């Protein structure tokens, strides 16, 4: 089964990107990000789910934005704890039922997969991004060889510096039995932060679709 596609960090050409029919569009609600989103989201084509990206945000603020934007997924990109996730789950059940939670982990060569265990039964998927100076959008991949040590069957989203140059290595990775739920692209498909290169994205989607 081919992985789904998430296009993250959009602030400008939402409609143009939505025409490509990705499975997920990601909106970053972190005011220190160059891709911080605070606009309006016009109605999207059916089938596209909205992911809200948060970094150590107050639960009340997440719920407020979840309701405002009718989010489908909450992506936690900070140092959120198990207790934080349980608290968030409780409020989502009340105000935003059926919304999923993805927990992000920043990966480098020394990453310890043991830290996933406390979240194993508390989130719907993991997301692995490159450990760098920024909370996402660093523009380079981590060493995917480390994923051979992935100890879980829980689906995960592969993120971090994925662009057209990574197509061949990405295809090889997708031949493995790893439970890759989606590919997450961001900074490598931009003309400026938040403005996506639709032409390059089209090429990427076509190559993945027809392999």
C-alpha cells in the first residue's frame, strides 16, 4: 500500500496546493515559525484532512483552533509529556471528537526509540523529523538507516528534508515492511517560506504514484 502524502507549512497558495489532492495539508500554529499560520482556510476538496501543528501549546488554545479550523489531526511538535497528551485527549473527546493525535520526535544518529514506549497507546501515530535548529523545516533528511531499529507496529509519518532528490532512496525505503503511513514534505518544495512550488510538487506526486 502506497503511503499517503502530507504537504505542511502552507501559508499562501492553499487553493493551488489543494488542487493536487494531497491527503493532508499541514498548518503550523507556532508563532516562532516562519510558516506560522493565522489566516482563513477556504473549503478544501473532499478527502483532504487538515493537520494543526503545535509546539508546547496550551491545551485550551489547541481546542480553540481545532474548533475554529475543523482540524482532523493534532500534531504535537514540542516536548509534550504523556500527561499532557492524556489531558489533551480528554478535551478532544468533549469538543473535537474523532480528531487524531500525532506525536513528533526529532531524530539524529543517536535517537533512542525507547522513548516512544510511553506514547505507544496514547497517540494515533508517530512522526519522525530531522533534529535541527528549527522545530521542523530544517531542509535536510536524517539517516533513514536508523528506522531499521523501529520497534513498533504503530504507523508513522516520515518527515524532514524530503525533496525530489530523495525520490530513489525513498522508493527503496518504501519497499521495506516499515509501517509508513504518510510522507510529509515542506521546505524542499517552497519558493519562500509558506509558498509551495506547485510544479515541483506535481512532479513528486506523479513519480510516487506511478512507481
